[in-house]
C-alpha cells in the first residue's frame, strides 16, 4: 500500500470536504488540483473517484440534519412527520431537472467540459453573478426599509419582521448589523413552495458544467426566487443527497462495466478520501450555516473571480512560456 497515494487521497478529501458546500465548485477544484497533484491511478479509477468521494461529504449532511430529514422520528408529531415527507417530495422534485438533462449528457459533458479552461471561465462568470445578485438583494432590502413595508410572513435572522419580498432591518439594529442581516420572503423550509423547489432544481442544471458549483448554482437560484441565504443553503444541502447518491451509483456501475476492479489499494485510496471528506464536511457545513446568517456571498464571488483569472493566466500564459 503506497502511503504517498493515501496522503494524496486525504488531500483530495480535504479539498472535497471544504469546496463541496461552499459555492466555489468542488469538482472544479478537484480537476484543478489534479493538474498539479497527480494520483498514480488509472484514468477510469480517477473519473470514478472524482464523483464517489462526494459520498463522504453527503454523509455529513445526513448526520447533521438527521432529525430534519427523518420522517420516522418518534419525537415528531403527525404534522411534523407529514411536513418531513413534504420536504422530501420537494427535494425529489428539485432533483428531476438535473437528472433529466444530466443523465443522457453525462459522458458528453465529461469529454468536452472537464478541463481547466472551462472551470476557470465558470468560476469567473458565477463569481460575478454572486456579486451582482447580492448587490441587487441589498438594494431591495434598503428599498423595503425606506418604504417601511412590513408583511406577516417574511422574517430576517433573529425573527425580525420583513417586507413582502425582502427583510427590512429592524429599527434597533446597528449599522453593522444592517449590512449583515439575512433576508428574503422565504425564511423557512415550510415557506418553500413546490414551484420554488422546482425552480431551484432548474438552476441546479447549470452545475453540470464543472466550475459552476452545484451549491453555487442552487444558492443563486434560491436567492433570486426570494429565499433567505440560510434557507437557500439548507435546501441546497438537502438537494445534494439524492443527486450525489445517484451520481455515485452511476459512476460505480460505469466503472465496473469498463472492467474496473477494487483491490486493496483502490479500497484504501477511496476509503481515505471519503473519510476525510466526511470529517471536513462536518466542520464546513456548520461554519457556512453560521456565516450566511450574518454575511453575504460576495467574498465567494471575489474568490471565484481571482481563482479563475489565476488559472487562465497559468494555462494560457505561464504554461506555454515555461513549455510545460
């Protein structure tokens, strides 16, 4: 068993665990990391590993939100269990668009889009979108505050009342608090309609292009459709469960069809990657849920733009110059 390969796998798990839940594209980062940290495995195994390592990350969601997602919990009443089944229905509905388009195009997308230039361009484009959307939302919030229009459904972080579409800052909040309040007309998962769930699922289709970020595309969709950042992020986590389990199962089937096998090394490499991804995801998810209640996503937009520019500069300027 090669210790170096296990260390590489652990590093991949670290990257996966951090980037899967932040709107910066985990697959995009994994493809970029592979340009510099090559694992000594077959191409068939690497293509499978790139997807199946996400199982470790998604198990962290199942652990952290087990109560929310468990319709059989004895501590939930009849209404609570019904609400949980409704939530699962919305999750499944939100996954249909990506499955309908992604399954038939999977091989073609891998052949044409899984490369550094495409990742870099997607990083930049969606980085700009995050900044533009957050500025638009902030303007809407300020307009609601000035108009003093308060409704009954929307709330901001901390249970404050809000306008029909965006939360107006509470009169007692400080200037710094105003800049950081989470706001939106859909402030809880119960407020998330079937139509909105399907709409967010349609945005998830954008993530078929590596570098876009599955969480990034669905969070953008949620924000545009009126969700608070907290609700958009949480529903994004839940959408990942059937998507990742389905994608992993498909990859494993294709791997075995192509003659792939699991020896001791393969099992160890995949196992280490998944375990590290799981552990790091636990931390990343908890951190992000706390972050989005007080901050917007502009910093992620800036990060995406800078990383995309650096990648383009490397592959189109530095690499040809150095003859790499």
